[in-house]
C-alpha cells in the first residue's frame, strides 16, 4: 500500500506510528524524544565514501532545552572514527519547533568515511546532547539524555543502530 506523506522543512506530516522508515525502532530519550526509525542507504562502504543515514524522530513532550544530535561511526565505548553533529536536528531548534502531535522530524546525515579507515565492521551510534546550563567552554560531551527501548531497558546515552562493513 502506498502511503501519502507531506514533507515540510524537516517535518513529515503522517499518522503517528506510520513512519516510512525501512528500519523501525521504539527508542525514547528522556521521555521527550522518540527515535522511531532510520533508513541506511546500504551496509557496505569503501574508505572515503559517504554514509547517508535518515533518522525519524518523534517529539513526545515539549523540549526543555535545545538539544544537538550526533551520529558516530566506530567502535562502542571508543572515540568515533567518523561523525556528524547537528546543532538543530531536522534543521530546527527543538524548544521552538519540535512539538508533540505535529508528526515526525526527519533528519538526514551524510558522513564521509576517512580515506585511511581500515577494513572492518563499524557501529553507527546515535544520541542527543545539550550544553545549555553548562559554563561557557565546558561542554565536553554535554548533558546527554538517557535512552530506553520499548521494554524499558536502559541503553545508555548513545544507541547502537546497526553496523556497516568497510572494504577496499
């Protein structure tokens, strides 16, 4: 069945629960932001190629701060080997624009893999952070909301979505 969607800048007006994501998820960050799915162009890459990843967020409650988002590629519990951060996921400030009941927020990331990235399997990790409330210049990794899955299991502050394979 073909579903009709209306795209706004960064927002997808659709029935809740009707995300067009090829990979559906039920992950909540701090009971404010739901990550409901993603699309990954493919799972195999060569060094220097661009990973295209679309995330589908669902605002659950009004935001108390403007969070930034990150996508890291690498190994779990290690510094990222490639990454993309966005000050405003979906190209809009969360506090002013991410409102419950207004549909999904879609968020495209294009991450260029380093030319010297060794062959292997790498994890794609996703999370949110804010520097609001922290002293200037002391953000570090910021304040990160904790994530839980649909069974209420704690996932930490960065969610492992999937893996990609890098081959020359």
